[in-house]
C-alpha cells in the first residue's frame, strides 16, 4: 500500500503516519541524514582526492566522469560498479578496492568528532523505543564509525544492531538491498513489518528491492515530492510530524539486551 502526504512536506496527512508507525514492528534508520548530517562539517572532496591519489599510485586510470566525482561514498560505489565491475576481482584489484575503502573509513572516524545528532532524532528514538519499536541502523557508512558516533551521542542504547558498508564487497552499498536484508534477518521479521527511514533516493530503491515500506526524511520539498512519486509510504522535510505520530501511539516499552550480547 502506498500512502501519501501533503505537498508542504511537513504536516501529517490525517492518520497516515500513525497508521504507518502502528503497523511497523521495527524501524531501520539510514545513518547519514536521519540520525546525523555526518559530513556536514567535514567536506568529502579532499577524501575523494586522497582516494584518487592512491588509485594513481596503483596505476589505475579512471574514466573522466569518475575522475571528476567529488563525493567519496559515490566514488566508492562507482569504482566497484563501473571501474572494477568484475564479479570476482583478482587479488590485486581486491586489494586496491579495500585500500580505497579504508581511506573512507578512516575519514568517517574523524568525522565522528564534528558530527552532531540530527535535530529531533533523540526524542524520536525515545518515543519509538517507548512504543515497543525495534530500531537498527542500515548504512553505507562503515559499522565502526557509526557505532563510535552512537556512543559519543549517547544513542547506542536505542539500537539493537548496526548494518554498515561491507568493506569486501562495495557493490552491496545501497541502492543494493544487502544491508536492509541483513537487518531484516537479524530482526526475524517480515519485510512488511519493517519501515526504512532514509533521506536519499538510493535508500528508497533499497527499501523497494527488499520489500520494505519507506519513510522519506528529505532535505527539501523537491526531494520529498520525488520520493512520493516513487512510492514512498510517506515523505517530508521534518522529523516533527513523525515524532508527533510516534508520541500518539500507546506506550509499550522494550528492554534491550546489553550492548554486544
């Protein structure tokens, strides 16, 4: 079922959000966007340049369109999907990919020091947890930096699991549904019982491929409108209506197992 909401991208559309949250046993949060603007104060162009320098040192020639790419995570995905698209890369290629991925991971750890929780996310997680919802992270960021940020931000206790980038197979980055499917398997739920919260169209595509309803938290109304056109269950530009809908649900608190158990 596809649910819609108004064009202002902000206010609830009747009981759409309460119904959507009520039927979701678990919420799968993308990390960079809904939880934190991870690289808001940490430009990724220098990271992309460092990646290209390593590739040049290893005598990898990039197509002009890839060479011009300035987003580190997008570049990672392009390297695996377009520059090295083989199903089974040889040992040298695999080593190159893992070295480039390690550059991104190192910068993600550094970004933790400047990143701040997204406005309203702590209250939303508290409300969802208090209504018995199970919460996990599904991210194109590496698991280690995600966990480091959650620790620093005091949010670790809200999440049962983190499913991040596979350092050995970059084709599994979203829009590939791998991390979403891993989260569903971990939770032991059907895809329809879950809800993916994300800010990118790649999140939406991953949700569709995994059969999971999608709640879009967009950076602007144009993206929210695009998400609605592409069958998001809901899409808006603020977490406020999501928080209001969560708080309207009956309380049913959960107790999480100790972290790491």
